[in-house]
C-alpha cells in the first residue's frame, strides 16, 4: 500500500509543479489554490509512505515521478518541445525508479 500511496503522491507533485508555473508569482488565485491543495496531498502521501519505505528511496521515487509527470504533461499540452533525447532521458529516469523498487 505504501508504494501505491508514494506513486499517487508523486503524481500530485507533478500537479503542484505544473500549477506553480501557472500562478504568475502567486498572483493568480485558481492555480495558486491548485498548487496549495496538491502540495498538501503530495507531502502528506510522501510522509505516510515513508513510514514503511526507506527515506532515500521514497524521496528519489517521489521526485522522479513528479519530474517525469511534469515534463510529460508539458509535452502533451505543447508547453514543451518533444525530442527523442528528452524521451530517452525520461525513460532512463523511469528505469531508475523501477530499479529502486526492485531492490527495495
């Protein structure tokens, strides 16, 4: 269950990171509220998962899921250019996360 919560928390990290980019320095209420709500859910889930999982592994997996999710969303919406090298490196990050899960 902790791994599932960690994955969902990582996805919420992608939500708050994306929302943060749309807050215009916290001058836009809607994205600022999404940022705050997603941040709370993401951190709470990370903290819960870390009760059972090693801190280093939990944090690395959480950050990787958030980073990949943020970039994939930006690519899907056209905010970021898709390139073969970016895709390759994102796949590399995912491979590292799978490796951490495999050895934990």
